[in-house]
C-alpha cells in the first residue's frame, strides 16, 4: 500500500491465515512511524493487532506488546527416563501446579533479583488461555550434537507475566494507548516496567518447572527460553514481537497444537533481514 511500511509474509498458500489477520497486518503497516512488518506462519487476529508478527517502528507501541509482556516458552530437561514414566500417575501428580504456589514467594522474588509487586502471589502459576505446562517425550533427534537425550522426558512451559503484564497495558490504555517516544520519561518508565515483567515471566516459568519437577520427583534443567511478547531497542529501531519467537538466539521451541509434535529448532544464520530476526512462535496454533 502507498505510504505504508513494507509487509513481508513468511507463510505459503498451505498456511491457513484468516483474512482478518492479514488486514490487521496491513493496518499496522499504515501506522506512522512503523518501518517494516513481518507476518509469520501462525498469524492470527488479535485484540490490539495481529498475533504472530514482528514490527519495527521508531516509537514504543504498548499495543503491539499486548497484555502479557514477557510471555514465552521455556524447555527443561528432566532426569526422568521416559521408559519409567507412567503417564496417568504423572498427570495426577501434575495437578498440583494448578493450585497457587504455597512456598516462599518473597524469597523466590528476591532470588530472581526482582522488586516486589502487587502481583507476586501469582508467581509459579500458568494462567489461562493457551498457556500450558506440558510433559514431553522425544520423537526424533535430527542433530545428535544438540545434547537432546531421547531417553529422557522434557517439560515445556508456556506462560507469562500474569497480572503484571495486564496492569502494564491497562496503565497505557488509560492514556489512550498511544505510541511512546523511547527517549521520553514515559518511554523510559514503560521500558523499566516492561523489563520487570520480562524478568518476572522468566522467573515464573522457572518456578512452574520446579513445581512440576518436584511433583514428578525429579530435577529440571533449563535447555532454552525465549519471550515472544516484547519490545527491544535495536540499531534500526524498536523491534516489537507479538507472538513471534527470536531467530537471533541459539535454540527456540516451536510448539505444536495439543497432541501434535513440537520442534526444537536452531535458527540458521543469514536469515533474510525482512524477517526482523523472528520466526513462528507456535503457541498451540497450527
């Protein structure tokens, strides 16, 4: 479209993409100050714009980050042999993590180097929507140098910053959800709150994994983690990811729909710059 930022679609005719999501992507590209937009194969409509995209802009757009800043995926290796796993018993034990965490939340917050907040009681909980804590077995290892052990079980956690991220967006909605200049006091204040939510979400995923491992009577070791709802300063501008995983880190999990395969991938060097250093985040979508 004339006068709009370029829209790069990283999906084929085999991807089922709703027309409403494409129109939202085009609407984002028409916003002044947006420099480039990349749509991923799991693009779908969202409340404040499309989910499954990366957006480069010259200002901070809280609407692009959404109501769950820091939401993402974390994969953990368990010292639990798949052959010894009894799925029904494991499922019964894992029901414990549906309840609020009854441990030392203040200690967990301090250990994570975080300031206390009004939402810390939710730490260690998954939340609603398509968030999950899933016990996984390895179907196939394509690269033996990855260190993935096909004999052991794994745990995939998808969760975010819970009420913290929601409150951050609510604060901006009270100001009519306008873009924010990054070098303004409002911009700096937003990024401080955003970064706190990012760190809180990471601590939340770790605690969920620890709770699950304790329930299964084993230990959990982190394999990889990423956020897919965030904004970051880059030399070329402010890179927003709304339901898009980073392709500029070592390993990324792209989860499948429930019951389908998930993939642990190593993004390749030399990806097209139009992809804005991002790939699909999966998150339960086809």
